[in-house]
C-alpha cells in the first residue's frame, strides 16, 4: 500500500478523526524537536565548542537529514512501531483510540518540557498508544508483546551499553593522550566533539522521525481500513518523510534551548574529549539500534553516555540529583503515559 499526498488530503477531508490525529502527532513531532534533538548537541554547548544558537541550527539540519536518509536505508524502526499495538476492524473506534493515546502523550511531554526535564517522546508514544489499545481491547491482546520485547531490550541493554562505552572510550582517550600537550589536544577535541555531536543528531533523526512517521501512517491505514495491506507492504512516502523532518527541525530551532541548558550544564560537567566520547558512544548505539529495528530513546542513550563519561573520573562528577530526577521521569513515562492513554480512551469511546 502506497499513500500519496492527495490520498492523504482526501482522507483528512472525509475523516475528522484523522485530522485530529494528524494535528496531535504533529504536535508530538514539534515537541520532540524541542526536547529530544537538543540532547544530541548539548555537550558541545557546555564545553563552549559551539554557541547555543549555532548548536540549535546544526542540530536541526543534521536531524532533518537523519530522518530523510536513514529512512531510505532502513525503515525497520518504523515497522516495529507500526506493529506495536493491535487494533480491531472498527475504523471509528480505532481512530478514537489513536487520538486518545496521542492526547496523553502531548499532556505528559508538555509537562516535562515545561519543567526542563528531558523525557522520551519515543517511549511516551509507545506507552500512550499501547495503553489506549489495551483500553480498546479490554486486555493485553491490544499490544504486540514481540515488538515490546525490542523496546524493553533497547531500554535496558542499549542504555547500559551507552554508559559503559562512554566510560571505556574516555579511559582509552585519556591513556592515548596522557603525555600530549593539553592545549593541542583541546583544540583537536573541539572539532571531534562537534563532528560526533552532529552524527548523534543525524542518528536521532533516524530513530525518532521514523516513530512518528509510523504512527501517522497507522492513522491513515486505520481510517481507510487498509492496515493489513500496509503491514504486508510497508512503504513510507517521501512527502511524509519531509513533513516529519521539517516539523521536528522547527521544534528544535524554536524551543530547544531549555533542554540544552539542562543536559549541558546540570547533568555533568564534561571536557571536550569527554564530550567526544559521549557522542561517539551514543551515535554507535543509535546506529546499531536503527539498523536492527530496535526503538530506543535518543534522550536515554545520550544521557547514559554522558553519565558514563563523567563517572570515568569519579562518581562524584555526575550530578546524581539531576540524573535521579531524569531516571525517575524515564521510569514513570511508561505507566503514566499508558494510564493516560487508557483512561482517555475509555472516556472518549463512551462519549462518542
């Protein structure tokens, strides 16, 4: 099944619930640009390798191309997200369910963004949609447990890998550069850190952009009753890739400064070579996850790498209060967004 732009516009006109779904998922894309993308570039700001303004512009550009290019190379992440929940054949109820999950996500993410706490739109998205699907079905048959195993694997294993890779790469750099001139190495790592951060921004787009694309495609499939056809022949249209990447980039430019300050100055103070280690670690983890179709949070991955880098010197280098608050936010994202999606679905289905 291939969804053309004209088909999409016609469906929007005919189906008000799809229009609402599109507005909501667009809001989530924008919020992702505000909160998730800045994580990838924040360490460059904290080490003064880039000014906040330049960092935001570069982050938005590389994230844009990450969505665009990596979706052509591999769309496995989008396929995983598309199949994360099981819906029935009632088009009206399905779209109400999808809308309910998205409303819960928007509420949760706006609260986190307002307080400057980096959270994961990726996991908010998966939890909200799954909670809504469970409410629709009345039991766990509303979710695809095989796909959720990938999510949990990414949450635990990939974050631990990012932490220990950040730790190990920092140690390796310190050993190699032990007897080198500090001023020369500092200038060198200014450039390597910027390159590493931009690659991380690119991979952030590869991960997060596909998730939102998948949900919007899911809304189109549910509205037309062709979900089985799209599952069999999963194709992402170019217009949708461009739409998602552009909207996320706009969010980064207009609202990313608050999260940059939180990650760049409050989680841990890092030097340029440490920033390079964090960016290389997170980029490798995001690349591997994207190729294998494991949905992970770029926020979680980058911050895990930053904490690993900081801990390589001594544990007290990590601001554990801020780190604890972020980890608690990550933990509560699943039950809170799932519950919001569940409750809102129950209310809206009874009303409509």
